[in-house]
C-alpha cells in the first residue's frame, strides 16, 4: 500500500486467501436520469483528477479510482454477493 509501505500486506503475512479493502462511492436514487448521472460522473471524475485533491486524498491514505457508473454498479453487486456468502457460510446474525 502506498500510504503505509513499511506495513506488510496480509498476503506478506501469510494470509493469501484474504482479500479485504474499503471503498467509497457516490450513489443516487434509482431511476435517476442518465444525463444527470453522466454529468455528475464527469464532474466528480474531474475533481478527483485535480492534483490538489489527489494530494489531499493521498495524505489521508486514499487512492481515488473514478470510473463509469456501470462499473461501479457491478462492483457494488459483486461486493454484496461476496460478503453475503461470508455471512451465510459463517451463519452470522445481526439481530
């Protein structure tokens, strides 16, 4: 990890099957008009590519990776399925 190069990764610690990361994203209501989504995505991407913003995020240990709304939707769906499987396999309850 760029922010903490002296800290060994989980893989370097012998946890080869561990794949955990945190991520942030911006979502809107279902059915939001495509032109609005496109404009927001373009504007957010532009801001995330500004050198000052990238530097500030880097100081906080964050690496922005803007992309398309479709790719982000696939990522959310994939993460949901992956963690749902963990919950089911471990018989976890959140009552």
